[in-house]
C-alpha cells in the first residue's frame, strides 16, 4: 500500500522493494513510463513530453534497472507492457490519479474558503457591518459556514476557537496578528430640545457644564482629545456621565430624547444627523477616532476563510461613508 509523504513523493512498496517516487514531477521515471504505455511508443511519448526519444529510453531503462524487471517489449511497431509491466502500470496509474486529485483538492482549498469560520465582534458594530459581510461570503462559498459571537470582551482566540476578532479602539499587547481595517470617526451630539434647554456649547471649555451620557467602558478616560480646525490639539475634561450603558442603540435613543450630550461613533448617528433629530456640536473640532481592527492568530499558514473575510471587511469599511478607510 502506498503512503503519502507530502509533495516530496510517495513510498511505493512493490515486489519486496521500497522506493521513494517523486510522482509530483511531470518528468519522473514513473510518469514517463505511464506516458509510454498510454501513447504506445517511446517516440510518441517523447513528442508529448517535448524531449528526445533517447531521453525517454534512458528514463525507462533506469526504472527497469531499479525495479529489476522488464516493463515493456519494444518493437518497430511500438512498445507494449510485459505481464509485470501491465500490473505495474495499473497500480501506478491509480496512485498517480489519486495524487493528482489530492493535489488539485489541496490547491483549491488554498484559495477557496471552506470549513467553519468563527468570528467575534462588538454587538452593534457587528450587526451593522460584520453580519452583511458574513452573509455574502456564505452565499458566495458553498463550502463555508459561519458563526458570529457578539461581545466586547477580549477573548483568547486559541482557547475560544475563534478565527477572527473584530475590535474597536486601543488593544492590549498580545501575540495576535492585527490588520487595521480603518477608523471609526466620532461625533459630539445632542438633540435640538436638549440644546434649547441647556444652551449650545461654543467652546470645548463650555462642555464642563453639560450633562453627559456614556458608553460603558472600564478603561474610558474622562478627557476628550480634540484638534481644532487649525490643527491645535486640545484635551478637555468633561463631567462624569450621569447615565452609562453598553448599548449604542440605547444611547442614540436617549440623545434623540434630549437626555444629554454624547461623544459616539459617526456611523451610529449618521441618520439622526441627516434627519435633524440630533445636531453635531463643536463642528470645528476633530475628535479622536478609534481604530477598527481584525485580530487573528499568528501562524505560518493563514486559512483562506480567514484571509477572505478580513479582506472583505476592509472593503466594507472602505465603502462606508461614516467610516474612514486605511490610507
């Protein structure tokens, strides 16, 4: 029975001998023998292999010498297998066919996403941007299935069996590989009703008197980093949020209802800004944007399912007006 040893070849046990056969090479002695039998002569085989008949004859002689058997009967009319040659041809042809099919399957797997893709992403960002990408990939690649876990915790990808983690913001140091997908611009917003009751801040310093809402983040800083239209950096301390929740959708609703001021992702408030339900504050300031990143395990070979998903996410971010693509 033959046993595979990767692309280096196959080990064939035949007639009490063991020989490492580099069948992957199109001009191996074994494949030359197959070509002779299939074409009927050394001359015809040489024409197909685009070489000289004397080269084909030497390759055949080397194979027969190694096996200690005459494999072909030569005549002016052509070459026909001996009894042992016919047995050898039948078994060798099956092995070569299996190897060719295996290599074709492996080569296709290198470029065709397949298997089970496991992704984790922040809940609302994931629903808005990750789910459409995964749905499209699943439709495009029938051999791919997907699993999306929505959450913000920093997971151990290996122990959680996660292929890719989409994360927004500053990341802790780790051995994971990181692909920067783009930036998530942030906007300072409040509703017209809130501004009517509490006044519209004209300067960054005016924010100290306003009621803030916050997104639940243990590492959040009470300092807002901004840049003026002239490019000057500013750090502004703001009051502690009077209401904090880990739901962007809830914060959008609360801002629209006039409950307070919030510095949040532009993508979440784009429609509210267009409709006038909320207004942008300090529009002459640039608030610090958060990076959107894909994290995946460092390994020598990155599966096609991982590579294709990350590239599709980068394209999705680049196509979204409320996000900034990586330059």
